[in-house]
C-alpha cells in the first residue's frame, strides 16, 4: 500500500513578496551595475582625454617649445606616465611619444586639426592627444591606458556600496510591504475558517490595502448572509415539523380510537373521510418538499423544445376552469393572435403555471376574476406570462419574502386560506432553472397579486 501523499507546502504570501521585491531589486541593481560599469570606463577615458587635451593646448601656445623638448623631454613626463612629442612644421617628429604618432594623426595635426585617439607606444595601449601650434607644427601627449583602467576601477568600487545598500533597502521594504498586506489577509483567513466551523456574528478586519479591506468586508457580508440563510432554514424546518405533526396527530388519534373501539359504527365513514383528507394533506406537503429538493439537485434535467406559450396558457386554463367554476371564480385568458414561440421545457412551464394558478385560486373570493395572460416582451425577444387574481394582494413587506419557503403561510395562517407554504418557493426555483425570471406585484389590475414570468 503506497504512503499517503502529503500536500505540497506552499510559500507564504509574505515570503513571496519579500522574495519578489528582493529579486526585482537584485535585477535592477544588476542592470544598474552593468550600465554603471560600462559608463565608468567611458567616463574615466573621457576625463583623461580632457586632461591631456588641456595640457596639449597649453603647451601648443608656448612661444618656443622645440628647444625645451630637445634639451630634456623626459622631464616633462607626468605622474601618470604621460609622454611628450613635437611635430616640426616640416613633418619631423621628436620626443619620447614619437613612436605613437602614426601618419593619419600627423597629417591631421599638420593640417591644423586637433587629434584624440588610441595608439600603441612601447607595446602598450595609450591615449594620444595632439594640438597644432601657431607656427605650423604640433604638440603630442600620450598616457598609458592602464591609467584609465585604474580610474575606472576606482569608480566601480565606489558604485558597489550604494548598490548593496539599495538591495538591502529593497528587501527591507519588501518585508514591510509583505507584513502590511499579509496581516489583514491572515486575519481574514482566520475569520473564514471560523465561519466554516459554524461561528457567526464575526467582523473581518477592513484595514490594510484596498483589496485586502474589500476581502474583509466581503467576509462580513458573507457572515450576515449565512446567518440570515440559517435562520430561514431553521424557521422552515420548524414549520415543516409543525405541518407534519398536525395531520400525523390527527391520524394517530383516530387510528387509536378505531383500534380501541371508541368510534361508533355510524361515525366510521366520517372518520375515514377525515383520515383520507389528512393523508392527502401529508402527501401534498411531502410532494412539494420533494419537488423543492429535486429543483436544488445538480442533475435536474430540462427537455428543451420550441414551445408555443399561448397554447400552454390555454391548456392550463382549460384544466383549471372546472375548479374555478366550483368556487365561483371568473377565469379569463388573454393571449395575442400571433403565436408566441420560445425554446423552453413545456412540461416545466405548465408545472410552473399550475402552481401559480393554484396559489391564486386559493385566495380569490367568489365573483372575483383570475386572469392568465401571455404577451410578447417589450424587446420582442422574450415572452411574458402573467397570473393575476382578485384576492387581497400583497404588501411591500410580503413582496420582500414572497418566495421564501413558508414565509407568507406563517404570516397569514390565521387570516387567509393557505397551502403548504412551498408553492411560491418552488415557482421561483423552477423559473430560475428555466433560465427565466419571476417578479411579483402586490396589486395588479384586478386589485389582487400579480406574478409575471419572463421566458
């Protein structure tokens, strides 16, 4: 048997932020260092060229220079190994730096142009700078390129400490940033775990960055929504237990009375009818519960087909016409002459309409109307079905909980005819499954409630 696979340890957000900021800082420092490394050599070379140029220009302005050179040119060499040479107007070159003067440089200088170039002197690279004199010759100065390398190395060594300080500063800033971001997220995660364990009434932190604060506010909203939902479920379960207990108590009482011989023979038919009515009531309630459970199931299926909604409305009206006539309710159908075709499940649409009509018929008094209407939506691509009644209607408070299981039943149990309390909840869930919407108005044209389904 193989060992249980353990989940891979994940890096913390704080650690990731510190690592990320450090890596970014390191890359930035590396790029900056490379640029500075190249710039240091260029700057050092340019600085030495400028120095040699100023010296050569100064020497070229001396009134007499050749005798000085010929009497002791070696003494003019500078501390950095500078060498000196002079070019006579006739083209002759003399001095320690003479071997570094090539034909191109000499030609340019004799033509009155300054020269700044690299050359070879004594087997090593040198900087060569020349300036023409007023008498037609030129002065040439050279300096070993090792001096430039030494200057560039010093600049590069001066660059390293700031780069290291910047890298350490970035790591420190990353740690502070990680702490600021991770602290509210960690607290929010702790609140989420407590919510999952069943605690309620928690307040998540709303400090830190805006996104972290938004997560905290969302968790607080979730906590409140869970509390409301659980309260509704608790109330619903209490209502269900009450609804089941009432007919079961009656059935149990009559059954015990029959078993004990307490029912007179002439009372048996009436007791039988009572028992049958209570069992039908139980069956209807359990059927509604099963319907609601099926609508919540993931494997709930729809059989979609092109459906003429007007025909479904007419079929529903024909089925309920007998019940309406028995109660003295005027059933009316409103539908356009043109067909209203949508792609939906006709069986589920009929189930939805049956539930709404049954709910409306229960509260509609004799002589009042009950209307089934179908019409095209305002945008032309939708179809609307209305079920309106002439009953007492619904208040604004009623509309807020109209589709909650058992809410209206508990509210009007003592004043209106009520059913199982699940009909409108089933209608709402079934409408959602159809990809449609259902809305309620407290008072329609017939003064009673109006439910509108938009397919």
